[in-house]
C-alpha cells in the first residue's frame, strides 16, 4: 500500500523530471528514486517528530514539497549515475503487462 508520502514523492519526482529532461523518467528509475527518498525520509521524519503518518493534506504544503524536492533531486542524481538499465535505453514506454 502506498503511503501519502510516497504519493507526494512521486508527484514531486514527476514535476522535476518535466523541468529537468536530462534525467530518465522511466518507471524503473522513478521507482529507484522513490525508494531512495523513502529510505531517507523515513528516519528523518520520524526523528524530527514531524511524523510521516501525517495527514496527506499536510504533505501537500509548499514547505514539505520544497524539502522533498531537494531529496528527490539528490536521489535522481544517484539513480542517473547508476541506472538499472543502459543509459541509452530510456524506458519511456514500458511494454504493458500481457493480458492487463
Ligand atoms: Zn530510466
């Protein structure tokens, strides 16, 4: 199940890849970026008491988005350095699962 945080992270990632088209925006890289950000935000948010079990609405503030943008951007750089596919092989149109 997706947390509200993950939803916002994916949203932030989507808008960042729109602005920074040099980064691969395929699902695989998106998943990697989200995973990296989630790993970082989880301890951070719990230790600061901000709590990421906060209401989804609280995550949609500009402040939280700005904070997450920094983390997402860092993660995008890390994923871009070590993509799980060949650099030329940008999986923009992932083949659909058969029988979807
Ligand atoms: Zn990719």
